[in-house]
C-alpha cells in the first residue's frame, strides 16, 4: 500500500538525503561526490555516477579512503557535467549540463532482484518517496526474462506496464552486442512515472513506438553489467561471455525525481532552479513566462554548472576544461545580455547556488569567493566585446538571409534555362512588411516567401518573360563563412559553438571546415613568426649556418666576455654587415649570453666593439647548438670577423633566482603531494616563474602553505648550489630528474642543492639534469611566494611564483591593499575578516527585515489576511478575486497569488503589479475548463504585454495594470 502525495513536497536536498539514507539502511557505504573533474583521462569531466568506480567494476579491491576493509555496496550523489548537447540547454525544459546522479552500486555482491525490489521500495514506500504504484512503468531488454519475472512475479507490476526493447534502448553500452565495444556490458531496466493527461494524451502503449513522451518521464535506470563482450563469431553472432562476478550500476537523476515528487511542471520549476530564475526575472525586469523564456533557463542552469566546476578547481582558459567552462559561461552571458542585462550580474547569482547546493557540496561554500571573482572577471572581459561582436554577427546573418532570398526559377516559356532574380529589400519591406524577426514569428512572411512573391512580379517585367508558375523554387545554400566565424572568435572572443547557436536561431549553418582552415592558417603564421630568433631558422638563412660549429657558452661563470662575429643575418638571410638602426641576428664563436632552453628565457644585454654598439634583445640557438643573438645596432657598423664584448643584463641574476627556485619548488611539491608529481612544462623569466606538473586536483590552502614554507626554509638555509657534468647513466643512477623539453646527450650537467632540508620526518633533496643558469647559494634567492595555482589541462596543474625582489614587491602590494581596505572599514588588517563577517551578518539581517516588511505591506494590501481587499466577483461562471499590489517584486508575486487563492476560496485569482501579472486557478476550476495561461494571454495583450503558462498558473509582463484588470469581464 502506498502513501498519498505529500502535503508539503520534500526539497531536493531532502530527496537526496532520503536516497542516501535508504541505501545506507541496505548496507551501502555512503561516499562523498567525486569532483566534476574526471577521475580518469577518458573524459574531461565526470559524466556518470559509476565513473569514479571503474576500477572496482573491473575487479579492483573495493577499498576507499576513510573506510576500513572492503565495501562492495556503495551509494553516492554524484555531480556530473555533460556538455555534448549544450545548445539544447534552456531550449527544452529537461536538458541540463550539470546533473546530480543518485546511484547505488554493487561490486560482485547483489544483483537484479535486490536492485529492482529496493528501487520499488524507495519509490513507493510511505517512509520514502510514497509514489502511486499504479503510475509506475518499466522497460526491460527483450531477452531479459529474469528482470521481467522480478517485475511481474516478485514486485507485482502489471504486464501491461512493461515494455521490452532491443539493445539500442535497453542495453549498456547501447547496441553493445552487435556494435561493441568489447568489455563489460549488460542489459538495463528503466523506470518511468506517468505524470498524467495534463502532460499529454499519449498512452504507455504509444511509447513503444514513439520512444518520446512528456507524460511518461524516465526517473531511474538499473544497469546489470553481467557480460564480457568479445569478438563476434565468424558468422557475426555476438559473443557475450558471463563475467566472473556481476555488478549493479544504477542511476536516478535527482532533477527528474524532484520534478515528480514536488509535482512541478519541469526541471526548472523545482526548489533549486525556481529561486535563481526568479532572481534573473527580478534583475532583468522580465518575468519568467514558461517554455518561451529560454534565456532565463540558460542563465539559471549555467550558473550552477560553472559555479560547481570552478569550485572544483578548474580555471577559465583557452584549453581543456577551462575552455569548456568559458564557453558555457559566455553562453550564459550572452543570454543575460538578451534579457537587457548589459552589466556583469551572473556572479551575483552564485550565493543562490551555494545556498541551495552548498550543504551537499561543501566545496561550494569553501570556494564561494573564488567562484564569484572568477565569474565576474570573465563577465567583464566578455561584455567588452559582446555587443560589437553580436552586431557584426547580426549584420552578417542579415546579409545571408537577403542573399538567400535569391531564387532559382525555371520559366514556363522558351526563355533561358534559368534566371536569377534578386529582390530589392526596401521594395519587399514596403510590399510585404518587415521580416526582421524571421524566423521567430511563425505568422510573419518569411524572407524566402517574400522573395518568391516579389521575384514573380519582377520577373514578368524582365524582357516580357511570362512566368506562369515556377517549376522549381529553392534558396541558395546559406552558411556563415568559416573565416568570419574565426574573426568572431579571434577578435571578439566568440567560441565557435556560440556562433553556431546564434546562427542556427536564424536557420543558418556555419562553415566549420572553413573555420578550421582559418584557425590552422593563424596557427601556422604564429608558428612561423616564432621560428625566427626562437628555436630554429627557415629559408636560405639555414644554409649560412650549416658549416658553423656549436657556440662556446661561457655564461655560467662570466657575464662579460669577448667573442668574434662568425655570421650575420638580416630578414632571415645572410648579411655582410649591419648598420645603425638595422635589426638582425649575430653568431659569435663564444658568448656569455644564455640561449632560450629548458623553460629559461634567453639573455638580453649589449654588444660593444670599436666605434659601435648593439642592443641584444634575445638569445636563441639552433638544433646544432649555434647561438643567435637577436640585436638592434645602435651606432656604428658590425661586420663578420669583428671582435665584440658581450655584456649580459643584470636581469640574468633575477632569472637565476627564479630558476633555482623552480628546482626547489619541484622538490617541495613532490614532498607535499607525493611522487606522482612530474614536470610538464616551465617558464623561467626575470620577473616570475611558472611550473606545470601532473596532479589531479587543486592544491588546498594548507598544501600551498606547506610548499611555500619548505622552499623558504631551503632559502634560509643558504645551501650551496653546485653543478657538474657526468655520464647520463650515472646521473640517473644517483636519482637526478630531468627538466621538461630538454634533450640530453651522453654527458649531462647536473645541478644539485648540497644540503637537504628536514620536512615532516624526512629530508627533502634536489638534484636535476639542467643546462640553465643558477645562483651559487640558495640564500641569494632572498624570498619566495606562490601567487596562483590553476588547472591547465586534464591532470595538469600550473603554479606561478615569484622570487627575490619580485616576491617582496608583490607581498608589499598585498599588505598595502589589506591596509587600505582595513582603513576604509576603520579596522586593522588583522581585524578585516571579522569586520567583513559582521557587515555581512548585518546586511543579511537587513535583507531579512526588508523581506519581512515587504510581506507585511503585501498582507496589508490584501486586507490583513482576511481577503477583504479583493471581493469575489462572478465572471463567466467562475468566482474571481482580482487585486492590484504595489511595492512587491516579481519573485513574491506568485506567493501572494497562492495566499489570495487560499484565503478567498475563489476559482480564479488575478494579481497585478506595475509591470507584472499572475493568474492562478483552483483545481476545481481547471477541471471545469478554466485555463490560466489562456486568460493571462488576453489580459496581457490588453495591457501592452504578453505571457502564458499552465492551466493552473500563468505569469506575464505588462505595461498597464489597470488595463489588465479592466479586461477581465471581456476575457472570461
């Protein structure tokens, strides 16, 4: 026996907790959600609840951090990010990019009987979800008689509530028996809920053919991985060998079950989304109007996704996860712009996300400030170019629509085979109206239709040709050129997906192949531009260097040394001389200038000779070891054979500090994070260092502090830094590590910090293969500070840090900022956090007080709770209570309507404010034919607005509240 629908539907948080508690009662270990950053390299993001347990599904021991022994039953609420169809998010009422998957998993323990009976118990049990059992349906794989028998014999689900489908619907992976891939697979059984005829007049039998339904909503999928799919037999028969142990992988979308249990129309009406959408409506002044309000949904959904992923440590960038999140955020920013929100505002929605989801995902609470700052910064950057880029794209699309209205027509008479007739835009507008909103307004005359009509009338005037009728009429192919899409990306920051989505709104495609070609050309130009004076030469210049021996580098010990000019280059070609003002490259036989290598930038400085001087801007080298000094001659003339004095800039000393600090940083990271840290890239410059390394998650504040402390402890030890050459085999045997990007010969240079430093019970040491320039003692570094930690690729982190004077200046700037902020708040830097917390508390209290006063004002206008302010009227056979309120925002309007409906006992209530209107209908009134959505459409039209909604509730934006209420008599 099942319980009736709850009087007060549970919140999403309550449903989540109920699910986890239920499966804990069935012997499952509850684990926290894994990060949205994928636990393995197969995907950028975690896309399924089972993904963190792939190893256990393949037979690894079911041991988990913080839990003793093995646990073969697990339950989680996993946050997942799926962006494969991001363009549909907001356009439909079901698509989301961020999903919460409620899952219960078994690694060789229980199987189908337990999985299905427990699912049924949770859904129908009065202590759990209490759903009406008669409204539940299931699908099974066509050959899975075991699951079918459990449903019918054990659970008692009627046979006509069960459909059997082939492997394309009820197998995981889909179609695995025939199409693969090889490996674990199995049938699945999905559970559906009948939402009733209000969502469609289709039947369960219809679903067997349509496979689509707004009425029958899938809420739970039970997957039974029981086979090992192997290569098919010679005749093509699939080979499904039984697995040694059978697993359970189930997933129930939290958004789906919340929609059912809370009895709301769609995902975006649940208790998590509704407050965010209401806030968007409040900020934009544009009420949420149900299915047509695409932009409200896009903003609300994407702010959840972006907030969650940034809280998990992902930073916005142009690669990997960072690029995906940037695309999502920019899509949201564009839709906010469409709502009239032309200033940064997305970041103001983050607290609502934290309020609704922070209890289950504490990382949102811990990282709220960082999330807000990252989103605001990206908003500000994108909004600077959004308006101009949108205008450019709109102009291009308008041009394509006009061009597309050229029609190809085959005349009826003996005239030419075909004739192209180009319509005149102004003539079309005067004759058929403006079609600027094509194709969004179905009743408008489309561009093609207008063009056809005009071409017909115009064609009769061309040489007297009689177009009796067109035998063929078709638009020319229309697509936004690829180079234009690339310009929008390169100049205005429009990701290709965003350009495609905007174009598709007008029925126009994008030439993606052309975009890829433009991107490749730009990359080739960039690569070519970086070759000269960087890592290699091109063209005829390479011929002039072939016979040169490797340059002798003396810069480890000397920063001022003489050398002889062996060759000169200008414009990539050999040159006999360089005169004052000329730019080019110089090859010396010996040099103190370090050439860019191993992440360390090349040296700069000056060359001096008798009656001449040149500025050295950079130093690089060829693969053959020939050093190229990129120079500009300041005075005199430089020729081959000249003896010059090379003087390296003092910036080299700052570079040396940062290079040695990079070695200490790598050793410290390995000590704090483990031996899994491996260098993936670096930059060593006079003003900073950047270090990329393998690590799967963001560093915590405590980890960063420990790394920074360890490096500074090493600096304070003033340990000697030595280097020596040795056979590479010897170096590796002694434990030396290699730096990223270096190619080593048989003999290598090894840089060693002589003394290790104690750290948590052991000694940390540093020994690396390195050809770079270093300080002679760690004390010369002076100080060290980490300024950032970010994700740059799947499983790769990037730390940026400062050493020496750069670190001191940065630290002083931070202290100065804190002192200025403290002064503005009349406190000390030490008291800054406490003062901000007290101000936040006071602000929150004030907001609550304002909300209370608003409710009181609303209650007074509604007759102090008696409903007297809205007497009942009989209109069109319904009792109607209508009321105009002042000082109430859109977010509270629906609540006021609910209150009035309950107090007045009316069939219909209508409440208007200055710019908004809401209509509510009782269940009895809806049963008798009332439709709030249809009524509000008429009232809004009378008031200069528009709106719509469901039979029981509808909302609209209006311009004249009096006109709306005055139209009641004629609208019912």
